[in-house]
């Protein structure tokens, strides 16, 4: 599904190398987690995959089902099936959540060469999905993320994901101060959307999130590289023992 090879990234503004050869291979239908100390480059990896400005890829590739993501515009990446949920969701005053989602869904359909979804069809689909995810219909009418609680923003993120039906979902939950309830929401949402044709990359500081999501593969990132890959037990190991030993082995 997602294949990252020898990815090197520096900041555009200054001569600072942040990713120093990331390799990552995510099979269809699997959930991978990335953990690692603060500043190791986890968020940078998700930003670069999303096409955010300010980063320069100096080497390597990242393909989604064999297509080079790094050559695509952000909208093309979404059309190709990539979805990124961020730590701090944007608020869009004046734009209703439903309108926003319909625009996003139709932009994606257009980029895929599909017809626009009619307002009536869209309403049917979003109501069904909101119900499945236990999302209050009232939230669909409110301006995007404005005045949403942390939990509501998380629900909304999951709803966006459900509506766009991506193949590869990347969630960066680092530093977002998720409380237990919000963590459970994210986990339930991810679990509800798990599917043989859909993969997840969950970036997190919290081993507890992985108690609920149960990743197939866990990676540890440090200083711009993946330094260790293992099963779910690796997350527990890090939780109990910290990163010091791992970092020393790799120094
Ligand atoms: P993580 O998510 O693992 O905590 P980040 O990807 O946020 O790590 O950051 C990796 C490193 O890159 C840090 O040292 C951070 O300060 C630096 N960095 C990332 N983006 C920028 C930026 N736009 N300007 C300056 N430094 C940055
Ligand atoms: Mg950080
Ligand atoms: Mg981060």
C-alpha cells in the first residue's frame, strides 16, 4: 500500500536535515504504529507525505499503490486515497461541516473522474455514517471545528475519514494531549474503519492508544530514522523501559 524508501528531508528555510533515510513498508489491511522521542521527525514524516510546504525531499521516494506521492499536489494525494488527520484540526468559521465534507468528497470524486454526489445522496450517506459512528446530527450543521470540544474534533476527524473512504490513513496523535475518552474515540473510529483494503499509520506517544487499536507492526523512530521494528510488544517494551536503551544500541 505505502512504500517509503530511503526518504531524506530537510527544511527549506535552513540547512537542517530532519529525515535521514526512512524506510517503511505498509501492506494493505494492516495497522502500523510509529513511536519515538519528541523531535525525532514523526510529524515531519506525516507533513511531507501530506505535501505540506516548507520541506524539501533530498532523496528517496514514497509510493501509494506504486504511484509516487511526492510528485503529486495535495489534492491529488487525497484523490489517490491518502488521508491525514492532524494534531490540531483547523477551524473554519462560516463553513458548515456538512458543506465542507460535501466539497471535500466531491473534489475527491472529481479528481477520480467520478460524478458529483447529489445533495440528497450525500445526505443519505453522511447520516448513515454519522449514525454508525455515534455522531450527533447536530454536529453536521455547525461550522467546521468551531467551538468543538477535543472529543468532538476527534469524532469529526473520524467522520471525515469515513466519508472520504481512503486507502491509507495517517493519524498523528503526538503531543495532542488526548484524554482517555478521546483516545477511545479515535481507537473505536479506527477499528470501525479497519478493512482488508485499508491501511493505517498511527503516530503516537501513548502506548495506551495502542492497547485499543492493536497495531500489527510497531516502529520506533529516532533522529530521523526508524531504528527498530517489531510487533505490539515493542510498544509495551518502550512504555516500561523508555527509549534510552534503544537509543544507546543505535548510537
Ligand atoms: P516529532 O513529531 O517526532 O516530535 P518533528 O517532526 O515535529 O518531531 O520535528 C523533528 C525535528 O525537526 C525537531 O528538531 C524540530 O524542531 C524540527 N523541525 C520540524 N519542522 C520544523 C520547522 N518548520 N522549523 C524548524 N524546525 C523544525
Ligand atoms: Mg513533537
Ligand atoms: Mg510530532
